């Protein structure tokens, strides 16, 4: 039972890092959105907006899944097997969302670098 009680905290440990990614990505997204709105002729920047939007969606989804995993883990701590299974599945989904968001951010960063080199 003690192990199950400690297990539900695990998804919460990744949330501060994801929150920092949300903060920096949303700031970048709003700056880029403002720049595109004021300089509509720069179509190359418009192609970056979906990557940042997908990153934010994936980060929000990952945070929601991790929070849900922690909630269910806490509520189902009395049923150790079910709690462990749900925690593993939901934590994997949350980490998959994080990986997708980070890949989108890497692609966005590469586009920025390539644009500055040209």
C-alpha cells in the first residue's frame, strides 16, 4: 500500500518542467503571432505557428494526463494492481505528449536557425 501511495506522486514531479516549457513556448508563440500580424509578407514565419501551437497543445495535454494520473493514483491507492497499471499507462501518455512537444520545438528552433543563416 505504501508503494502505491508513493507512486501517485510520480506524475506530479514532471509538471514543473512542463510548466516552464509552456511558459517559454507560449511567449515565443505570442511574439511570433504578433510579428506575423504586423508583417504579413513574411510567410516563412507563418509556417512556424502550427509547430508552436501543436507544442502547446501537447504540453497542455501532457499536464492534464499527468494530473489525471496522479488523481486516479491517489484515489485508487487501495487497489495497488489497478493503480499501478493506470499510473504506468497514463504516465507513458503524458511523457509521449512531452516528447511530441519537444520534437516540435526542436523543429521550430532548426527553422529559426536556418532562416538566420540564409
